[in-house]
């Protein structure tokens, strides 16, 4: 009987304790940021995007040059032109076309790999900087949590700290540039 009474008291205590503690629960102070907005509007985001676009344009120009060479060879594969060539010249032309096609394909693959790698580096750099800026802003504002708004189904507009994070990032970026000049 004593065991049963002790078990019931323990059960009641476990059931009542959360209700009693509910008065003392303090909701966390939360803020959100839009990674996309920060990327598009911050100085460092704009600079990284410009660098990425320049690298992409250089690679595109190189690919366009290879494609032009390949397209210049294509008309030579007409029946009339091939009939006018010796078998050795025809084989050489076909080999040249095959080599250019392979080079173009290889260059395209390298292009996409390089762009993906560069994009990941930009995103990682910005993610790290945003994380650092978020920590500093959270400390200043007494926030418990700052999350990316893309992970939320809903958020009140008043929780958005994107503009403040952009300011913090811009300050960090200017300070880093000054440190590099020294």
C-alpha cells in the first residue's frame, strides 16, 4: 500500500509540476533574417556577386570561342565538300571535329564545376559572416535566437533583422578592407 501511495504521489507531482512551472516559462527573444536579401543588398554580397559574374563571363567567352570553332567546321561536313577531299583529309577533318567536340564538352564540365565551387565558396563566406554578425547583433539586442526566415512557415515582420544584419556586415566589411590596406 505504501508503494502504491508513493507511486501515486510521484505521478501527481509529475503531472502538476509542469502546470506550476508554466507561469515561469519565458518565451525566447527571436529575430529572423532573409539570407537572400542580405546577399543582394550587403556590400560584401554585391562584391562577391560581381566577382562571380565576372568569372562566369570569362568562362562563357572561352566556351563561345570553342563553339565558334566547332560551328565553323560543321558546314564542311556537307556531302559535296567531303567528296572533294582525299580520304586522309576527310579523316583529319573528322578527327579535328571530334577533338574540338570533346574539348568543348570537357571545358563545359569544368566550367560548371568551377562555377558551382565558386558559388559554394561565396555562400559559405557570406554564411560565416552573417553568423558572426548575427551573434554580435543578438548580444547587442539581448536576443536568444536569430534564424533564417526561409526556415519559417510564418514570421511577423517585426522580427525581421535583415537590414540591421546588412549594416553590421557592411561595417565588418569596411573594417576588414581597412585592415587589409594596413
